[in-house]
């Protein structure tokens, strides 16, 4: 006995074609969004960028010392120092003149920035972690630093 296959139903070729088109367009949109996001991130980072080479908070002397490196492709100016989101630029002791004029940093150069925590009214506790941020026009870097 032969069974007829006509009783089985599937999707029509037109519906299958439309479904494939919708899947392809969705994949293209997702790829486009990813490429735009990636490109924007890379071009923004390529110009001005800084990071810490090292960072230390001495709880005994209440001194914060960070070595900041310009690893971007443009010179940067640093003019603000924040500790736990509070501006402590006025308590920067080195480089000289930083509180009023900031500091210029050429590509791949390193600068030592020291903040006197006692002058800033800070009392660091050994073992506690503090957020230290250095910033300037168009550039900033923030990292957690454990006091020792």
C-alpha cells in the first residue's frame, strides 16, 4: 500500500525565501552595529590615552604617588587629581606648579604626581582601597589603589 505524501504540509517556497531574507538582514544589522561600536572605540582610544605605570598610597605619611604614562598618539595635559571622587588638585606637591598650570605629557612620557593627603585632609588607613583618578581635557584614568 502506497501512502500519498500530499497530506504532509510544509512551508511554501515563498515563505521560506522571505524567512531567509529576514535572517540575512538581521545578521547584517547586528554585524554593522558591532563594527560601528568597535571602530568608534578604537578611534577614540587612539588619540589621547593615559594609564598608571604604578600607584602607591602610603598610609603612614598620607602621600599618594602615581606614575602616569601617555600611551596615546597625542600630547596630553593633566590638570585634575581626584581621590574617591573628590578633587584634591590643590594638594598636589609634584610636579611643581601642577595645581595652577597642570602638566603637559608628551607621547610615551611618564610623569610622577604626588598628592599630600595630610594637606588634603585625608587620613588613609592601611589595607583600605581608594579610587585615584587623574584627568585632563579629553583624557582620564581611574584605578583602585590599596593603601599600605
